[in-house]
C-alpha cells in the first residue's frame, strides 16, 4: 500500500524498502548515528544496512534531494544525520531513475501495470545522464576559461572560444549510442569465446577500471567514480536493448 506520508527519514525509508515495518520499533531503539550500526546490531537483515547506505550515499552525492531541519543538504554539509528528511516525491523519482526494476509498496501502487511505464523510466534515466554530462561540460568550460585567461598572450583567445562554443551537450540519442558502444565493448572484452576461453586478461569491470586509472591517473573524466558510473549505465542500457 502506498504511504500517505509526505517525507521520510533515511532509516524509515530503508525499513519500508526492506519490508521490516513490523520490526521498526526494535530497529529505532538502537543508536544509528554511526555508519555500520544497522549491520552490527541486525546482521540477520543485511539488506537493511545496504539500502540505508544507498540512500545516504545518494544524498551526499547530490543525487537524492534532502533537507536538514527544513534546509537543503549540500554535498559539503556536515549536518547531523538524525535530522535528515526526504520528500516522498523526490524518493519516487530517485527510485524510477536508479532502481526501475524495484517498486517498493510504500512508494508505488502494486496494482498498476508498470510494463507500460518502461518508456518513462528510460526517459528519466537518459535525462539524468544528460544532466550529468551537462554538469561535466560546465566544469570543462570553467577550466577552459581559466586556461585562456592565463595563456592569453600566447594563444588566439577568439579561436579557442569558437572551438569551445561548438562543443555542446550530447543529445539523448547520441548519448544512448555511446552507451550501446561502451556496453558492447565491455560485454565482448569480459566475456568468453565459443570455446569457453576468456577474450581478455581482465576478469571483470573492476579490473578494467583499475587498469585505466593506473595508466591515466591525471586525465580528466577518467576517475574511478566516473568510470564505475558510466560503465554501469552502459551495461544496463545495453542489457535493456538486448531484451527489447
């Protein structure tokens, strides 16, 4: 049954997500101000700890809007977790974007045929990825402006600005094609041949990411966090395309 609440504390949301409402009183009696408290006191419910950490991480990374005593929480905020709050609508959008295959009963009516919502979910996912790309481009523009200002005597500033102006945010269609290419490459590289032999020396995605960050430690856009996120998105879109 969909909850009528307008907001949730991250722990309350994790309890509802884990379907542990019957144990809510027992869980909330424990001091949960430190990470790992849930796993320490309730090892029989590992998903409770995992779900709570997913929610906290999404808030810290800016993926899930939240407030602290009515004030928006930023990535640099050190606000006490005890007073964090998430709106019902923001939590629904976050689930639709990041966990489209999961429909917790407290957020989504279970009688609805969600198969008709696949196109909306795909749109939200692509929109979130495009917004991330736009933020990266904004950072590149700022870095470019600083470099141009510092090296103005040696370079033609107008020519550089014209080149940057031509660099626009990718369309949803082009971003989708890029993810298809990356997903296909990862699938081939980490798969096996028809005879059962590994096609590359990399056993998994983690090994690929480690090799890239080790060989190119200072290249913008190739951080471990960015690669993990982009590779995961690419493999998810590629898998959805194969199932379509």
